[in-house]
């Protein structure tokens, strides 16, 4: 059975088991043409189900708002650790920092003031902000993870103010258009699928109402196709494959967004949140990065895969027209696993490269610190270091010399990121000692007093 056959079988099984009226699925990767499949009935007679059918993606919208916030930070318009009141006139809770709002650790109540899901009437942006003094801070700032549509909606309105437009205008101008996500829209287009509530005890399916999220739009408003969303998932995990020039967001900023800031459950530790992104560890140094989405009649799973076994830019989107079928979200993770297993990335042949610069050759090889052995090597044009017995797949530390100080290097990735590595040479210029994060590294195993391990007490 081919990889595509396995994908199709998994998709059809999820649609049938989950009783999902319409299911649209796509896989995107840098080295293959997109794989797209639709199963079911759109519920829209004028526009039968197909790759261009649009689905509500709900909270996947938050990942777009998070990117807008990080763009504003990179452009110098805001500081993540400043309170929101520094940038937006709010009647309460203005001490919440932007970083805490992005990671759902600011303690904001889940929804804006009022019973939005009873009335199906969302407040305007002005009303939502004016009523912040009527919304609760249900937990102290930074106490723990607490998911909040209200928090992300406030950030969306903050970015709109800083950019001088509406959130809808800003997201289209600064994200959707530059990435060519032309099927992703703020309002439902004519080819929109109908969203359903599927009865638990029969095969009846009742259409759900559409709701305009008003001022809460930055948290849950967008519509899209599976193909657009799979491309977006690819961008979130491997931006160079989708946005090679970094026009939308620098790769380093997306690295920052993917760093886990909190776990979503203190006992399971099965998921975490970064800056607006949900992180799902899969074991074996693999993580799925993205977001779920839910709106009346719709569920969405949009994730990219990061890890040693992963083809570059592997992203998946599963969009379904049932608000009750968790199979929609589970299928996204299953298809990512299948794609990595059944259609791995092509193996590039190794080729010889130039030797390490003379100045760093004596740094290569084994070193000892705190009784442990480390290996330093020169690969891909940089000095790297790793613990000798680090688990397979552990990424190395990467060092870059400071300007005009070749014997002082900054750790730019991996273990001890941000710390300095200082090299000490003898009269001949040979590196005889190193200090990394102030810990001494020597060629032989030594104690903290500098004495060799071989000088231990005899029997």
C-alpha cells in the first residue's frame, strides 16, 4: 500500500468513525506536491465539496494574531514584557504583559463579559475593551495556564491600534497576502461548507448558526481551506520553506514562539504553550506545533512537525464540518506521523567541506567538565559542542565568535544558549583550557580543585 493510500484510508476512517459530514485534509512539505483529499458533502448544493471548500478554523486564528504581535515586536512597536496598558487604553487588567497574554498565563477569564455562546452576539472591539472592568482575572498573573479567547482578542485589537487599521485589514495585509493564503478570509465566502451538530444517538445532523466574532475576531474568526492551512502549518515549523526571505517573520522569531513557556496540565505534561502556539510532544525528539480550532459546527487541527525524522516543512491541516468529532484533530497528528514514517525526506549525500579554521582546530575533540566528557567539532561552518553521552537526536550547542574577539564565542543554540565560551591558549596558540558558562573545560578529567581524577586516594 502506497503512502497516499494509507493517508486516504486514515482519512476515510476518521470521516466514517467520527460521522463528519465534510472532511478536508492536506499535507504540505517542501519536497513534494501538496496532497489533498476531501470526503463527504459540503451541505452547500451550489458548491459541492472540493479542495476549495472553506471551513471555519476557529482558534487557529490565534496563531495569525500571535504572528502579528511578534511582527510588531520585531518592528520595535512593542515590548513583550511591558503591560498591555502601555499601548492600549483599558479600564482594567492593564498590568497583564503581552508575553503572558500570548502564552495564556495572564489569568484572564476565558471569554469576554456576557454570555456570548448563549446569545451568539459577540461584542464589538470597542465594547469588548470598555467592558474589561466587568471581566474577571480568574487567576493571578503568571500563576498557571488558563486558556483565554479574551486575552488574544485584546492583543489583536492592540496590534490593530499600533498599525492604524482594523485587525482584519492588518492580518490580510501583513500575513495572508504575503504568504499567498488567498483562500483564507475573515468572512464566509460562497463556497463555505455548512457546519453541523451531529446527534449523538442518531445519524441526524443539524446545521449550526454562523457567528460573527466582532471584537473577538482575532481569536476565532477566520475561514480557510485545508491546503492553505497546511501551508500555514509548514510556515510555523519551517518558515524558510514558505517565506525564504523572511518577509512575514524572521525564522529566529518563530523559534522564540515555539519555545514552551507553560504546560497545559500539571500532571500529564502532554502539551505546552509557547507564544501563541500549542506544542504537542510526540516522543523521540518530535513535536507537533500549531493549534486546534472549534466553532459551532466546525473543528480544525492545523499542525506542523519538527524532529529528526521529519521532512522539511511538513505541515498538515484537517478541517471538518462537525463540532463534535475529535477525530478531526486526532487525524492531523496521525497523518503527520504517517508522512514521516511512510514518505521520509530524501537522504542527501554527505560531501566533504573545508577544514575548520586554524584558530579553532585545537578546540576539536574531547574535553572534560564537572566530571563529564563533551565533544567539540566543526560542522556546517561553525563550532559545535555536545555532551558525549547525550541522547540520540539531541541538538548540539552552536558557537559564534564575538565581533573582533575570536577567542570569546556566544552560544547561539542548544545547551547553554546565550552563554559565553572563552578560549585560553598557550604561548604556541594552542587552546589548552575553555570556560563555558564559567565552568572550566580541560583535556583530562579534573576535580573542581584542578587535581586530576587519577590522583585519587589509594587503597
